[in-house]
C-alpha cells in the first residue's frame, strides 16, 4: 500500500512539474540597437508583456504620442529628459504607432508590435539608442558645433548652442549666438512673429541675424531664408523682385511647435548699388504657405539695427 501511494505521489509530481514547465514561456531574446534619426523612416519597436523598452534620444524630449493608449503605455520623466519608456498593457497581441518629438523639432516614428504573452522565443527591443543625423558638410573651423542635414535638399542647418559658440571666431556663429541671447527681440506680425537683429558686414558679405516665433496653435515648418531686391512704383505697388543669391544660412531649427522660437542667420553678397525706390528684403515663408511669404526690410548699409535703415 505504501509503495502504491509513493508511486502515485511521484506521478502527480511529474504531472505538476510538467504542467508548470509548459506554462513558462520560451526564452526572450533581448536586443539593443543604435540608429540615426531619420524623419522619413519608421522603426519597428518589438515589445512583450512584462518588459519595458527604452528609447534614448540625443536631446531632450518635448512630446510623446501613442496611437492606441489602451494597449500601450509611454512614460517620460523630467529626471530622464532624453528617455522614453514604452510597454504593452495587454497580454494579447497588439500593434500601434508612436511619435516622439524632441525640443529642436526632430521626430522619431515608431511602429509598436507586441506578440502577446503566449508567444515565446521572440526578440524584444530592450533599448533603441538614437543619434543625430550625419552631416553632409565638414565644418571648416574648430568651433564645437554639430550640423544637421536638411532632408530633401542640399541646404544646411546648424544647431548651435550659446555655450558652443561664444568662444568661436566664426562671425556667422557669433551673430547667431548674439541673436539667440536676445530675450525680447523687436517682434513684428501676429500669427508668425519675426524680428531682424543687428546686421553686420564681413568683407563683401552681409550677415543678417533673425528670429521667428510661432504664434499659431499648430506645428509649422520654415523654408530656408531668401533675399530679394524689390522695387516699388510711386503707388507703392511692387513692380520688381530680383532674387539675391544666398551664400550661406544657419538656423537652430526649422520645425516649430506652438509658441516655439527659432533663430537664424543668412549671409549674402550685397549688390554694389540700388535705385532709390529699391529695398533689400529678407523673405521668410512656411513650407505650406510659400505663396504668402513674409518680407522684412533690411538696411543697405550694415552697421545699424536691421529694419531701421532704408
């Protein structure tokens, strides 16, 4: 009788252990990836219930949006301003998308895929490490700054901090740093507010700093600045708008959220002369309103405050 009870206990133990072993999912394969920010691509983020995946950006995060907040949760803390933590909130398979935006306007688009708790042996992205896009240009000076390639064109943007440029000998970087330090430029306009800084001259080049403030309630994208020589008839109606080639320009950002500000500098070779009824104008425009640009008058002779000399 004792032998029978012992045998029965062993059978029950084997069944229990086997059932428990079957309930344990297969080993998860953790993945760590390093990527460059590319606003034209979507990255698949592989998730699994019980795990939190981390997304690290090269700068502070300003906003995170989840397409299906019922199945996925995103967390962002001021203690880790460059980190976003994402995890599924359901044990069932689910998919959604997420959009992460940084303070400079860079965007990271993610495709969230959770295979569910029952799936085993699946890869899970523990960490996505993003870096800034590689520059298409080589900085000629030793100034400490980074370049951001302008998507879809050969123009350039340079995101430059005050601390990085205050010791620089580059007059364009110095002008950008001075403009960024202005807490209250002389704004003009309402929805899209603009201001011209102190215009200077380097050899035969005019250096014009400017600022743009997004007073709308939507995101906007600015086009590269342009310069034109406009002539006016006696009635005030423009009769000529001759484009002036831009030698170089720099902007700390071109995508602006509501209330955000961008500072920039445009460099061009000033014409040697103009007629009395002609004026140099800085042209700024939104990408979706190119037919409604903003024209700001510039001084023909550098050395004064921009927009006050005609």
